[in-house]
C-alpha cells in the first residue's frame, strides 16, 4: 500500500513531531516553505559551515526569512544539536545532492524515520498526471520542449524537478487547481530517493558515463534510472530510446506499455529519419503521423532523439497534433545548450551545460555536420568526471578535418589534452577559462566557429554551469 503523505503531514502535527529538511539549496528551501505553510514545525540542516553558507549560497536571504517564520536552522558546526533533535523528527525531506550513504541518513535509518525528497512528495500529493524524463543527456531540452507543447495547446502544465523549479511551490498557488499535467526532469540523484511514485509516462533518453563518484559503477547508475520504470505497470507508458545499449536492456526489464524510439524502422513509437546529406529530417510516429524538422532550431542527431521523445510523449498525453506542429519551428535552444552567442565575428556557440564527454561528443558532431565547411575551435575543460576519455579521442579523430584547434583549460586541462593529442589535432592548454577565451579570440577568423562544450563540471572556477555560461557569453559582448 502506498503511503498517504497528506495523512503523514497531519500526523506530524497531531503527534507534535517535526519535519527535518537536509540540504539547503533550492529543493531544501522550497520544502521548508511548503512545510511551514502546512503548519509543520521544521528543523533544517546543511553540512556547510554557517559562515560559508551565508557568504556563498544564493539562498542565504531566503533562509533568513524562513527562520523568522519559525524554522530552526543548523549547520556543520551544530552536529550535536542535530543529533539531539532527531528524537522529535517524524519525517525527513532530503535534497538530491545528499548522498544516500551519508552519516545523517545512516543515523535516520537506524531510527526508522520515513525519508522522501521534495519531488516525490509533491508529485504524490498533487496527484496530477505526470511525464517524467530521465537520462544522462538531453533531459532539460526534452522537458522544456514538452512543456512548450502543452502550453501551445493551452493546457496548464507545471515544469518541475531538476530544472530549477520545485513541485512543492505549486501548492497554494493560483495554478494548483488548474494543473492538467506535470512534466518533470528527474536526475539519478533524485531517483535515488524515490520509493513509491509512478508516473503515467516515463521517458528514457540515454545513459553515458557520469556521476560515478556517487554511484560507483554504470550498473548502479543505470539501476537508479531504471527504478522509475520498474515500478510501472501495463497501465503506464514507457518511452525508451533503444538505440542506446542501456535502453535496450531497460526494454527487456519493464512490464509497462512500451513505445520505442530509434533511427531504424523497428521503432514502435517514433522513428527518426535524419540524413544531413539528403536533407531528410522528420519524425514518424507509430500511428502514421509525420513531423517535419527541417525548420527546427535544435542542432544534431542527439537532439532528434530529444525531439522524438517529446513529440511522442506529448501526443500520448493528449497534446494536439496541431500544437506540436506549431511549436517545433519556434522552439529555441535552452540557454547554454548549443546556444549561438551574438558576436562581432565568427560563430560562437555556448554549450556550457555540457558536463560529460558524451555531451561534448554530441555537440561536436552536431556543429561539424551543420557547418561542414567551417573550422572549429573547441574549448573543453573544467573538473573532469570519473570515466574513460576514449570517446572524445575517437570523436576528434572522426572530425579532425573540421577542427582548427582544441584548447583545454581548467583543473583537468592535462586530462583533456592527453585525450585530444592522439587524435592528431592541434592542442593547446590554458590555466583558466579566461585564458582559453583570449587565445581563441586572438586567432578567430570571420568564417570560423568557437564551440564551448566543456565536457566537465564547472566547480574548479564557477558555482555552476550557469555561471560558467554567463561568463562565456559576457566575454563576447
């Protein structure tokens, strides 16, 4: 039997228990606000030191406001108070960035306290039909396109999850009663904490090496993603990219109604028909509907998979064919995802969202195939994630005729230089992104391309990929 989370919240009040929120980013602060609005007493905790949080976190002011409303806030230096507070805790809401093996959660498991995250809690209580999208790359583009299709059809739809919007923020808002659908981007970190919730439609895009510092192995990473689909029944829908090897494995394991996506005609949901040489560019659905993509602004084959999954999910969820047709040519790339930057000369492309080698490989292929006659300077670097770099070497070899130079920067510049050198391309190194940009600009010709697709985390220089993308954009203005 599924947990009645509304009843759980009522029980907290009647039994004079408190809720504990661990992690004070967006998810945590939204959860605190929601709980306070429900009349629940809240204790909040973050491993950071108080002074560090105040000076570095964008949520410091928000937290001050929540404290004034009665929330008790504890930090890393308050561990004894944290442990003392556990006897009064009846529910824990944990932020995605908190590792399930962390000391706090080990302690809470010993106490048998229910643990949930804000996404599952919100989806469970709202009980609005949902589409959840997961995968390593392409999630954000797919959910934004889906959301836009719903709105083009004049349907009230919430966009939530790993895109900077908490589903809990919809409670008590004017939009709550009008909601017809929820589109959620779900990361493996969020799915780590999902126990019961089942979406009406779940979408699997792909799986490539990422987050191994948390999951340990690709098998464990896959298991986190797959768990969402394995809870579905035949009454639910799974959309799976079976051109991805992990998608093929997932298809064999699920019991839901499956619609597959592929470039081959074996697809049971959506076939991608894409050939740059001939100009063929469309999506053919299982029901015979075909959608022309020749005017679409999203570059590359990898985005055709995102588009195919979005179209299929939208149509299965009841979005009209006309709305889908109308949205496709006007939908613009999401910021920092192969986004063209205005500049005095050259073609400047900002793909700061690229935090994996797979996303950089996809970006390079998309740009090289879209502009086959133009030379590309690839800026790659930051803090590399655990994994094999051979895919980057192979991609640079494949497109070596398109490459003017590769500039590796940041903390892992040697790692990227070592991966690029065997490809036989011109490789340079720079300490910081600023240095790499100066070098790229100094030799840029008017008909050339600068592709900024870091393929790594931003934390060696920037708070996140958004700040990194803003820095790149501002350099060219």
